[in-house]
C-alpha cells in the first residue's frame, strides 16, 4: 500500500503518522510538502494532526484553501481513501469533504488523554478489522474537537452509517459524542482521536493498528 | 537623521538603565569616552544580572561541571552529554518568572519558546519539555488566575510546536504570592558529530538574521528580570513579549534542515537582550568583531531606532554566521519555510561591535569590555543559622491528616494541568506525567531518556546546604526509580535579592550542597540559569534552586512505574526510616510550621540504595518502584495504590511513633513491589549489602490499611480526594474552569 | 477603503467561550448581562475605491475563508 502524508506548515503529527504507516504497512509513506501539488499517485492519503498555520483564523481554515488541498479533494472525489486525524479532520470539514465543523472544546481547555470510544460502523474501509460495537481506547489531543452539525445532518450521518466512532463519554461537547465520520461514499474518514499514537503496548496500547490494517486489507 | 543618540546621557538615565555610578564609570573607562544612548542601552543589558551573572558568577564557578560523558558544560546555549551510540542529549532549564507574573499566558509561552530555541540552536531536535512551577498560597486572590494562565501558556506553545510536555512539578507557598516561578526545561537529541556552537569565525563571513521580524516588544525585558518587583511593575505590561509557536515550529524545521548541510559556522538564538546578547556572545566566543547594518534588520514596526532594534526581545529569531557563498542555499531553505532571512552584517577583525544605521556609525564598543569587564560581585553573606532536630507532634486524627495531605494542594494529582499539555506527540513518551520521572524513548531505539525536575524549597529555607543536596539527590532518585542511570543536571536558581546578606547566604549554601551532591553522585551540572531579585516589596521567595536531571536507560522495556500491578504483590521498603519530620510537608501543611532541621542527605547512602534499586529494575526483578519524598511512606503508598487501582495492606514495626514512620521524610528510600519469592530474594540481597530493608505487606482489596486497621482508608475515597482537589479548586476560576 | 468584518457564531450554535465570559462577568458582580457571544473582528485595507465591487469582493472573501458558514455569520462594514 503506497501512502502519502501531506505536510503543511505547522503540521506536527506528520512523523507519528509516517512511523505508524511504515510499521503497519511495511512501506515508507511519501512525505508531501504542501507546495508539491503534483505528488505521485498513491493508494492512501493521510492528513496528519498538528497546528497547520498555527490554527490561526480557524483550525484548518488556511490549509483547506491551499493548492494542495485542491489536488487532495480531486483525488478523494475520484475515490482515493483519504484519512484526516485531528487537524486533518478539521481541514476535511473546512474543505467540505466532510460535513459539519469542529469548534472549541466545551470545557475550553486543550485536552490530552486516552479516551474510550465505540466503533459505530465496522463496515467502512477504515474500520472493517474492528468488530461492530467494539470498545477501543485511543488518545485525543486537541483544543477544538467539539463536533457540530445541524440536526438534519446529524440524523443523516447516523442514518447512513457515516458515524464511524463515538466517544463513550462526553469529552469535548461533540454533538451525539461523535468522534469520527466518513463521507457518504465512505472513502474519506475524519476523526479527532489519534490512532497513530496507539500502535504498540509501550505507548499504552495497540487499538489504533486495526484502522490502518482495515485499509490495507481493502487495498490488498 | 534621528537615531536616538541625540538623547543626552544623564545620571538619571544611567540609573534607569539599572547601572550604578561605579558601573557607569567602568563603561566610560573601557570605552575611553562617554557612551551614547544606543551604547548605554547595550551595556545596560549586557551588564544586567540576567546576562552577566554578576552576583552569582563567583559562586557558580565552584560547581562541578565535568565527567567523561559531558560534551559541553555551562557557557553555551545548553549542556550536552554523550548518551552512547553516537548520540547526545542536549538540555537546559530557564526561568521566566517576572514576565509570567505580569502576563501569565505570554510569559509562560515565551519561556517555553526561549528554552526550545536554546536547545535546537545546538543542532538538537527537541524531544521533551518539562517545567517547575511555584505559585502563591491557593487562597491568594491571584493564584488561580496565574496558574490557569501559566498552564495555558505552556500548553499553547508546546502543543503547537509539537514537542511533548512530559512532566514537571507544581507547588504552592505563600512566599510566591507576589512572585511566581515559571521554570521551563527542554531536552533534545542530536548526533554527537552534529552539534552546533556559537563561536563566530572567519573575517568577512556573513552574519545572517532569520526568523520573525523585529518589533518593539520586550525592550528592557532583561533589565526587568533583574530588578525587584514593586506594585507598579504590573503597569509595565507593554514590555512583555508575545510568542508565536507557529513560527517557532517553522524555525525549528528550517534550522534543522540547514544544519543538515555544512553551511553554518556558528548559530545563536536571540533570547534575553535579543540582537545585543546574541551578537556579542558569538563575537566574544570567537574572538572577533561584528559589524551590523541595522537598516537590513527585518522590522515589524516603522521608525525603529538602533537602540530599540538592539534591545528588542521579539521572539522566534536566530543569528547565524554562514560560510561564504552559502547564503543563497540557506535563503532558499528559509523561504521554503516562509521565514525572514537577511544578511545584516559581517565578521571583522576589530574586536568591536560596530553598528551602522542610515549610513552612519551609531555604536562602536569593544566586545571584550561588554563581556569580560562586566562587574563581578562577591556579595557579602551570612550563612543561614543551623536548626536543631525537633520532635514533631502526632496529628489529632491520623486518618484525616493523611486524607488532607493526599487530597491537598501539594500532593494531589496534577492531572488537571498535564491533560492540557500534549504529552504524547512525537510518539515516544513511554512514561507519561504522574510518575517519578518522565521517560521518552530515543526515537527508533529501545533506549530512553528519563527526566525529572525537583527541589524542596522548605528544606532549602530551613538549611540551604541540606536543601541544595536534597534537590540534586531527589532528581537522581526519581530517575533511578524508573530504572535509568542519572547522568547530568541543569538548574534554575531562583532566589531573592542578592544584595541582602541572608539571601546571599541562602544562595551560597544551596550551591555548596548542590556541588557536594553532584560530586558524590557523579552527576555534573552542564547548564543552568540564575534568577535573582525574586521578591516583592522586600519579601523574598523561599530559596528555590530547581534541578532538572537527565538519565538514560539502555532497555526501556524494563522501565519501572509507580502503579501497583494487581493483587498478590509484596511491597518492600528499601532504606532506613528515621525521626525526620522537621521542615516536612506534614509539619507545614497540617501543623502550619516550618521548624527544626530538614532530613539529612547522606550521599553515600543515597548512592548505595539507589544503585541497589536500579539494579533490581535492570535485572527485571522489579517493575514497580516509587521513591519516598514529600509526605513520606504513606504518601508513596497512596500514590502507588491510586495509580494501580488496587489496595494495599502493610505492617510497620519499630520504635518510632506511627506518625513518624508514615510521614517522616528520611531520604534515600524507595518502595518496590514484586512477587513474594522475588521480594524474599531482594530482602536477602539487601541484607547482604548492608541496606536496611523491610517487607511491609501485600497488595489486594480496595483499601489502604496500616497495622491491621490503625489506619484504614478506602481507596475510592483516597482517589476521589487525590484527583478532586485541583479540578475543584480551579472550577472557581471562571474563564478557566 | 477599509472593510470591517465581524464574524460571530450563528444563533443556536453553542458558544462555550461566550458562556464563560457571561459566567465570569456575573461572578464579578456585573449582573446586568443577559448573554455574551464571542466572535472575531477582522480589518482589511482594500485597494478598491468602488463600493459595490468592494462589497462583492469582501463578501466572497467571507464566504470562502474568513467565516465558516456552517457555524458562523458575518457582517461587513465599508468606509
């Protein structure tokens, strides 16, 4: 599986994502600097966490309007599996590839801790290695992870199985405790928790591995 | 053209610059003339306490700084130690006390930014941030606000640059009511053959400015940090710098990218006193002169004067000397990262710092005089009188006292703080905050660094020599307790006004004790920072020499943690417990006193017991270990039970009263837990080695029980008290709850 | 020409910062505050001198970048 990690000015989980991808897929991902719009064809695109453009204006707002995101949108719309974590999720909602928005945590604080969440839909290309309803532990580290969308959108997301993960407890005020969602087609996933930080026991657990393994299984 | 030098130098102006008459006379004699306004400003910051260490240098020279593994001791941006396999750990701790009191968010944030730059300047990728924080008493009206702002500032900066904040310490005492302490530490990793220094070389070589633009922020920050606080200092808000962690992140990446080439001769960050101290230090270390054309300095504001540009403390800026002909290549790297890059001067053979502005020379000073002629004071001091040992009364209700300690401001969980720090980014944090030491893997290996920051100001106040020893020994013990070998320390020496003999006595005493401990434990000082004049309206802080220790472990899979691991484990105490409740946390918090001599630190015993415990961890006999410190045995047991979510029942024997056994703060003690058979082996091994050892009891159940119920506390109550204090306390800070 | 833009959260979108401000003011004894909303203020110096075209341009800037219309409203003043 050939993957690419898109690096924006201020991305800071790009290395963590690359380490996880290499460890799990056995193949070093392509690190793509945001000015390299015409990067090679890949099977999987990852938008890593961090503070692209310092989170200035709104988290992910500037990155979402960058040239490279035009290319990412094009490829995602053509079906390339695209995965955004934390700031990557914020960028995906800002581009409109995923519905809704991520607002300041209800508690107002940055929150970094392990959280328990439930796999709501184990039929997506990102979650098939998990069991439906499986409880997993993945860390979060964000200031703006409070998922918001209007009721109609939320109903649709839930009705269509687009909610991939839900927190077991309210940690940031997210509506319906949503932690991660996919697009209607199912090839774009955005989530606040960091599966790339939970890939070996020394780091506190391995529950993040199956996400990458799911994609690998799908892509063969 | 108006360049500021038309301002007349008057005795008042000299005084405002923090220079006394004798110091001013020294400047005139060094220059052979009166300085102009620009030059006066430059001398004033270079000769400030902050930059010149004029009150402390004499005593700092006595500290041990060498060991076979020390690559670079004090005097550079940060200390460097060899950790084997061609790799080096680079680290330093620095204070940002005054700015954090005036504007807690930005003060703390820029403190983190500054210490990060000190470390990546030397070629290291920062891998861990730590801190040591002191606030006033919890009930003081400003404490909540300051704590909330400082924590948010540390997180705001560290989280954004993507360097994990892996631990630290936070304490409260009324002596910090008007003068909080914010000490930040950064640890980085580099290859031993890729370390960068600040000595400039090569006449004609370009001097390059990179990073953010220069504004008027922070002017006189360095002199502010060297003056006592008065109430109206709070009006001095505009001098506080504002941090931009986004730019810092870009600067780290750009510098490391350029450092991978061979273009850099010397590099230095612009910290306190900005362009002045960076250029003077680079020129001084290299024995050369600098000529700077200030019109080339990237400026954020219009009509800046040379004085302002030289003294500005705008953040996220670096100065470099490049090999000739590499400017274009370097410029491309900085442009890629969208950072300013400007050649602002060149190296000369004059030995002077020469400043040009609008085509004119506006300043011309001998570098030597800025550095070496700086005054050095051997300030008079009186040693702190020795205290006698005291017997400390038992509490009226032991159970309640223990509960109050575990669920009180000093021993409660700091989760509320560290959950606001990204402590996992970079994917190598294998021991998170809350343990004895933070442990961060050396990326791509099984090796790891263990880091701890400690000091017990109560002891330093009661007996500075003992307190100095204890601060060093406690970091050594904390690093040992996770299974690492302590290698070296950095420090941040926070004291009151050195012009007071008693305060100077505290300083000298603490340094004496620190020096002894460093020598006895083979644990040298490789970098540090001094912060004096920490007092408000004549009331000084407790002497607070914060120590940041770094150790290394070869196999991080063997690391120990404090959490008890399930039921059926045997708990063993290593080290002797004595009647040492003088200056203890129990005495302070429950009885409201700080009396008697603090616990004695016997460095031979410290070393013997520590080496024994470390071997247990390295041999795989033990993976649960906690050192004993504030609150003694009972606090350590509670920590271990709470972290492991399992109860423990112990029996303590001997002649000492129970409250002494449980609360004494005798040094060089550890608790370990393991299976019964191994515990018995450990007991025998300790006996054979002449180390006092006691098998205390067994884990299991959901209570903490001592001597069959003399003390019997539900783990759920302890946990609720321990976890609850800080969130409940901070809930009363409206914008931060 | 100067454009002054206010970006605020839409009604019905929970504003945790606004709530905290409201709460804090109440605690400080300012009990005349019924509600607080926090937003952003952005100032732009424009090359344009034509009001109509400037208005159109700034409106586009707001929709495309300055505001996230999923959660935010904006208002524009030109002078």
